[in-house]
C-alpha cells in the first residue's frame, strides 16, 4: 500500500499535463501585423537606473521604424565625427 499510493500520485501528475495539452488550441501562425505600419506593437524597455524594472511602451510599427532609423543615423554620425577628429567630448 505504501508503494502504490506514491506511484498513483506520480501517474496522475504525469497524465494531467498530457491530457490538458490535447485540449488546447494550436498556436497562432506568424504575427500577421508585423508588416502593417499601423499595427500597434508593445515592447518592454529597461528603466535607466534599475537592474530589473522594465516599462511597457506601445507604438505603431511606423513609429518604431522611425525611432530605429533615427538611432542608426545618430550612431553613424557619431562614428563619422570621431573618425574626422571632430568629437565634441574632446
């Protein structure tokens, strides 16, 4: 009796997730809104000064692309100025 009860409990623990997995719906396909410029996408951005706190920021794909392009231009400009010897921090 002492060995049957733990085996029965183990069997129930193993069988329950398998039975629950069969009843769930299939996962959706790739995000259809990825190319839509008006679709809203949220990102979790780390808060400055905190190691773990993150802030949820939601913008349209067009706005995220505009921010990304501006950051690329700023990075390229910084590299170009430092190569030319015109770094403002000197």
